[in-house]
C-alpha cells in the first residue's frame, strides 16, 4: 500500500538495510509462514531461503517485496 506525500525510497536504501544472514518477510506473507533468511541482494533482486529448504534451494525476489524482521 503506497503512502501519499512520501517519495519512493531509493533502490539502494533497502539493500543497505538488509544484510546477508538476516531474516526477512515478504510483504503480505501469511503469518504462519516463518521468515526467510536473506542470502544476498544484487541489482534490485534478493535471494532468500527457508531454513528447512536446504542450502542449495533459493528463491529470487524483488528487494522491494521484502521487509526486515525486527
């Protein structure tokens, strides 16, 4: 959901906040799905995984669809 009167954040701003190894959620992610572990972000794309998936299974998503887990 867009916030009126607020300029869009620069693409690099989100990438700088999300560090490899941190846990993130997708926007509109169901509450019963655990957070994803961030592997890396590059060029507006991020690779994430679920801990139960194994180290070779990754999912590529747009960085703007991710939110940091506090």
